C-alpha cells in the first residue's frame, strides 16, 4: 500500500469536551490523523462517536478543547466553516438528490456558473464545465460508474457511495469523514468502497472512518481510536491488535495496556 | 453488471415514456377531435390561436404552479388570487394609471404567496391545508371589497396590453404566454435557482446538508405561484374589460390537471415547464372541442375531472415504480 507524507498531521484534536445538559458526551478526547492515514473511529452506540463527528463537521460546537487543521487552530462554527478548512463529511444518507444525475449532485449548491458576467449574475449554469469536471473526479477514483449523466436512483449502493466520496474529494477536502459507508452494502460493494478509501488516502487525504464492521476496519484502517462512554480508551495501530481486542475495547471488557 | 445495465435501460425507457406522455396524448386528442369535428373550423390556425389566447391565464397559472410543485408544495389559493388581484387592478385603474394598478395587482399576489409560505414554514402544516385556508380568506376578501359587483375597466391601453388587443400585430395574450413560458423555462432548466428548487423538492435533507437555504427556496416558489396567478387575473380583466369575484374560481382543477398531465410530479422534485404549457393547451383544446361538439359546461367539468384523475393515476403509479 502506498502512503504519502505519513508524518504530516492533517487534523489534531486536543481535549475535546462536550456536554448536553448534565450528560458528558465527550470527556477530554484527543487524537490526530496524519495525511494519507485512515483512522477508524470505533465505539458502541452512545459512546460519543456521532457527537465527536458533529463537532468536527461543524454541526455541534465543543465546550472546550482545540481542533487544529494543518497545524493551525481552527474555529468550526458551521458545516460551511468545516468545508472551508478542508473537512468534508460523507453522510450516512449520502445527502444526494436521487432524481439528479451524478454531475448535478457533485456540484449541488456549488454549481459552476456561466463565464458571461451577466449570465453569471443570473446564476446561469455552465453544465459543460461541470460535466467535464465530474468526469475527471470519477476518473480520479477509478470508480466503476457508467456515466456522469446517470441519475443517482439508477446507481447501486456502492456506486452512490463512490459518488458521495468523489464529491468530498472533488472539493479539495484534506480530511474526509465517513459515517458507516458500508453499513447498507453487500460484500462486493463494500470491497469497492474499501478500494476507494485506499485510493483517496494514497492521494494524501486523511480519512476518519466510523464503522461497526470490524472486518471493514481491519481491512482499511491504519489506526483505530476507540471511544467508551465519551472517553478515548484506545489509540492503536491496527497491526498491533486483533478484531477480538477491538471488540473488547468497544464493550469495555478490556482496557488498553498502556 | 449485465442486470444493472438492463435495469438502467428499462428505467430510462420509462422516464422517456413519462416525459413524452403529454405529446402523445396531445396528438391523440387532436386527431380525435379533428376527425369528430371534420365539418367544423376545429382544425384551423385561427381556432388554435383562439385556444392559445383563451387558455393564456390557465397557461400562466400552470407555469406558476409548476414552481410550487417543484419544491413539493401545492397551491390551492391561485384561483382566489386571480379574482382578488383582478379586482385590485380594476379598482385602482378607476383612480390611478396603469403602472400603479398593475403593481397593486401583482403585489397582491406576492403578498398572498408570502403569507402562504410563512404560515407553512412557521406552523409546519402541509401546504394543502394552509392554501386551502388562504383560498377561503382571499375569496372572502374579493367578495367583500367588490360587494359582489363587477368592476368595469374602460382604460383601453390596459385592455389592449393585457388581453384584448394586439402588440405589433400579434395578440397580446400570445406574447404573454410565450414570454412567461420562456422565462420560466430558463429559470427552471438553465439557472442554479431551478436546480435548487428541484433539489429541495427531490430531497430536502440533501439540499439542507449541501447548504441550500431550503426555507427561502420554498418561500420563493410559493411567491412565484401566487404572482403568476395575479398576472393571470390581470389578463382576465384585460380580456373581459373588467373584474369580478368569480374570476378564476373554476380554474384550479383545470390548472392542476394541466400541470400533472404535463409530467410535473405532484410530490416534488420533477418539473416540466413545456409539459405544463402543452397540458394547459390540451385542456383548452378539449374544452374547445367539447363546445364545438355541443357539450354543456357541466359535461366539460366532468371531462376535466376525469382527465385530472387519469393524470394523477399515472403520477402515483410512477411514484411506486420509481
């Protein structure tokens, strides 16, 4: 597996805390992801995975703690802010319009406008330019998608996932968060998504992968961060642990040997 | 891979069929009446210009309603807006000039659209119920301010420009129809605005996640629908040289049938401007044909209802298959 610039930090979280009312959802969570690294975020339901992802993608604000992107402290107050610092989230429902073709979905609300300044002011679309870039974005992922003109509802689950990943990468994301990308997929399509994750990480993108599927984590991730009751209980290299170890950490049956 | 390809092809074929449906039915009805009415003037250019002119307010309402349907809303208040805006325009014309009267009428439409939109978003109640309510309120206001009397229009510039006359030798109603149709087509097909409308109707969650201002887009759609109805009111007033509270009251069913049969989804996410126009002309042609065949107004109403049911049945069937 080819990895690039593994020693450069893409994103670093330090002592992230978040409470809802009296419930402490996140307690001093810290970890970092290097460029080109795939990190699995594991944990049982209610362990704080979703809350953490929402803090990174701008939906929630952490109560305290620091997020650094490319070694610079950032304030992520909204999903738009997250995008601006190079964080893209691939949502579980993929956030795509089924009736639209791939090209239209890739550029949803970030449409390329016509070059003519008057038409541009009206919001006139430059469909050709978007199609051209859509084609490029899909080629970059070597994905097996028939055409950028295909409507999303004609695609398989794996192909849809590929389009969602292409959209994230197309926007120049340095950090891509994926929420259960293979949850609804069969074996072969999961394998295709794994392949895609490898492709984008080899291009230097840092990936945070939320997953329940241990097999998937073991196959794609370099490291795993395990949350248990809002705390980070393990930050381990995948090559050092077995699936059983990970399950133990997730359920709280074992604690990491320091 | 092979099964996937065949699936895509069959879905594509179906979509093509649905989009093209209006063309087939338009042609079928045309041929039907042409044969049935071969000894009348049905199949003449004059008669077709007549149909286009007579249908102009319906066409413009259908185009406007297409915007509301695109975001997943229905607007039942359009018929009542026709009456109120026509009355407001006609009453203002008695004391002021054309610009103020036209602005007043159009602003009436915009105001009703805004009220519809704000109530739907604030109360989180379906557009069906809210616009049913505003339909009643607006109809009541139209009856109240007119005292159930007709308001005549004697300003001949107004009547020439909005309905009765010609502009450069072309019937003004024809120009209005083509002009509004062109603007609507561009807005829906060529501009980011149309794409956002359809995204909001097709998948509100996706639109929101991608940062589209969903609430605002829905509001715009309802304002467009209502403003189009206000323009239709002015066209009626121009053609009839006056306004009356009954204007537009029988149009709602015709407009919905026209839009639905034209290929626009009644559930949001798919809009077809050309289909809406052809649909409205189809309804006009059927009316025209039924009149020439000697059917009564009541029988025409029955025919419209049947057509709406057919159009909706096709739409629902497609929703299940899609």
